[in-house]
């Protein structure tokens, strides 16, 4: 089973891919993770990539393509997250492998802004505690969102270590809007490319419920396509 997942920042696609990995033994391929890993290792690739990222530039297609192809060429089961990001990357991927399905996570921007601005993380750098203070119950364009908060037991203190919770700088509404806009502009041509080709099939899911339920819907979609039992 070879999958691609698309979803705007804050749509939880990292979480869904991890759960699909657990369920079906898919290898989760995220270009962001690969680049971070290589930079940490100080490899040739890492050095190259770091230079682009430091200058705030996108890593060129040929590098991204090479890295991903190298990773997936011997894999039977994977989910791609953050790739393809351009039509050229999509074409390169098409020439290499048959993707079975594209999972597309949808969410209204106002929901993403509300949800991301409500994120709180533990202030202890060694702790990965994360929470969400938004209690979202609303209907937008016929989509009913029920997204309960994830609150710490003690008033704004981390359950794991007791440190105070803080908000990340890039989880502020203006920054979020910028990130959503960039995502929209980058992804639309790629989505349009696949829609026009009518292959592979899309599984479109709204991020309107907590992650477990979204994952259930994804699995249902995979089942309909006979990709899982
Ligand atoms: Zn903590």
C-alpha cells in the first residue's frame, strides 16, 4: 500500500500518519523529518539542505526527489507526508511508483486558526507535553466540527512534569494565516494535477472530529478501495 497524505498545517496529518503506521506497518516518509535527521548527522545532504533552509529558501526539486526516491525505492508500504510539494515532484514520483490513494484532509481556515492558537506546550524543553484549550463546536458550510479541548488536570500546568504551559511563537494567528496561505498556494497545483489525471483515487476527510475518529474514516476509505481488509 503506497499512500500520499495532504493536509494544511494544524490538520493533524502527522498524527494520522503515525496511527496508520502503527495499524498497517506503513513506513512514514516525511521530507521534513529526513532533512532534520540529515542536518543533525552533518551529512553532505544535510549541509546542502541546511544552506537552503537557513536562507529561507525551498529545497530544490532535484534534491528532494533524489532523497525521497532513495528512501522509497525498496519499500512496499509507505505514506508520504510533505511530498510531492510541486508538480515536478509529483511527475517524478509517478514515473517511479504507482500510488494507491491520496488522503486529503480538509479543514476550514478559521477552525485551523482557532485550534492552532489554542495549542499549549510544556515550557520544559525536555518534556513533550502538549495540550489544547479550544472547545470547538460549530457548523461551517454544512460541516459539523466537534473538537473537544485537551486540558491539563491542573490549571495550566503540565500533567507530565508540572511545568507551566506556554504558547509557541509561531502558533499566533497572523503566523498561522501566513502558513495556511503558503500551504494553499503550494499544494493547489499538485492537487489539481492529480485531480486532472483522475489517478490515484482521493480519500477526502474533514478534520471535524478528534484524531481517532478521523483515522477511522481514513481506514474506511482505504477499505472501500480494497487496500485494507
Ligand atoms: Zn511537561
